[in-house]
C-alpha cells in the first residue's frame, strides 16, 4: 500500500470518526430523551435505563455510518481541491484512481465488514435484549422508585396513585383509584402504607383507611373500613406484547424458521435485507467521485456538483428503504434487491473509469 493511499485513508478515517461520533451522539441523545419517561412511568432505575439506551446504539449506527462515510469522503474531496493537493497530484501524473478510488474502496471494505456484522449479528441481538428488558420492566410491577410525593402517578392505565409523603418503603397519606373492574371502580384511602416484597410477591399494605366501591349498575357506593389491608400489586403489571418483530429475531432463528418452513413474509424480507443493505455503502462512498465527471475543470466551483451528488445520495437511500419494504410483500423478487445495489455500484464505476479513459486518451493525443 503506497504512502498516498495511506495518507488518503487516514484523512478519510479521521473525518469519518468525527462525523460518526457527532451524528450518532445527536441521534442517540434524541432517543435517550425520548425514552426518558421510563424513569418516571416504569419500574426502571438509572443503571437499567442507561443499559437500555446503550442497546439502542447498534440500530442508530446502521443509520449514521453510511451518512458519515458519505459526508467524510465528500468533505475530503473538497478539502483536497481547496488546498490544491489534487492539482499537485495530477501534476505528478497521478490519476483519480490512484489518488482516491483505491483508498476509498479499501476503507469502505473495512466499514462494509463492520456493517455486515452489525446488521446480521449485533443489531438483532441488541433489539432482542431490548425486548427482554422491556418485558422485565413491565412484569416487575410497582415499586417505591416510581412513586412521587404530592403527584398523581399512573403506572398503568387502570391505576392512579397519590401519596403525601414517602420515606423508603414507608408511605403516608395514600389515595389509590383502581379501574381494573370498570363496572366497579374502587378508591382506597389510607393514613399510612408500606410497600412489601415477600417471596417474589409485591403488595401494598395499607393501614387505617377505607375502600369506596362504586357499583355503576346499581348506582350505589359501598364503603368498607379497615385497620390493615393488603393490596396485591401482581395484577397491576403491563402485559407484554406477544408478537415478536422480525428485526428482534436473531439471524440464526430466522434461518431455522425458513428451513422448517415456519417463516412469514416479513421474516424472509428481514433476513435478506440484513445482507443486502450493507452493499449500499459502496454506492454512497463511490458517489462523491462523480464530482470529477460533473466538474470538467479543476478550478471550477464545486457547489453545484456537491449538491447534485448529495441529491443522488438521498435518492440511493430512498431506493434502499423502498426496496426493503417492497420485499415484504414480494418475497419472490428478492434477487432484484440484490441486483439493484450492485447495478448502482457498477454504473458509478463505469462513469468513473470512462472519465479516466477519456483523460488518458486526450493526454496521449496531446
């Protein structure tokens, strides 16, 4: 590998890492804030929340890596032109292939391998772990961490809790409204209470209070006083969604389903898209080189070519997303999905090599 190739790879990689960290950080922060309600509405402590948010990273990286690579290559092309480095290389007899194509393909191949690992193994595993964490959160019931003083809290749709003061598991001034039975809603009022966990069972022990039950059918309210009452919290847990989305299934699981003919269209499309989509990264990395075909002279302003190339990059992403969704309803067309990115890559390479061939021919004539 020549010094020139190493130099270009170094420049691209540094810009790529900067863009990747910046874009991923912005998206990750947005996702983290979006799921911040887990700390207040669900049974989640700080450590569980951060482990949950970290598991979102692989899915985010699948979005930000291609964009970061495209931006970094485009940025470095413009920088090499602005610093007149391209002119120096051209004057030394170096072609665009020697200067840019080889290092871009080398670096993109490395990124492609990581993208395949991310798409095929890491992301499905992380989404599967997220599902398990959500299941654990929903099945863990209510604990003192989600209770707030002087605030109405609704851990689930059928339960509303208000309390005056809380000290650990000790509670005072309780008001609980229960809509589990819509025809007979109940209201619990107690001076004191205590959250108790015994043998993996959670219940709220209420002291010195009463229960008001509204019978909507008979339009009557009955009241029951108590000194001690245990409210079982096991029934106040969110039910987990039994449906498992295809992107939450590991690749090996989907392959087993296909072999045993127990798969559906979404699972088949998901499996193929995990292998197909990483190929689009080659198209996005080679696309900035078309600037040389659009801009015929070295001193010409690159604003318009950069805009054209950026729009083409957006169109490639739209094609990728459209074909991914298209495959769900048209499994028999999966070969088309493999061919499209390869056709786009081939077309870009043909344009690049045609431009290089024309330059060499003109040079030989002169």
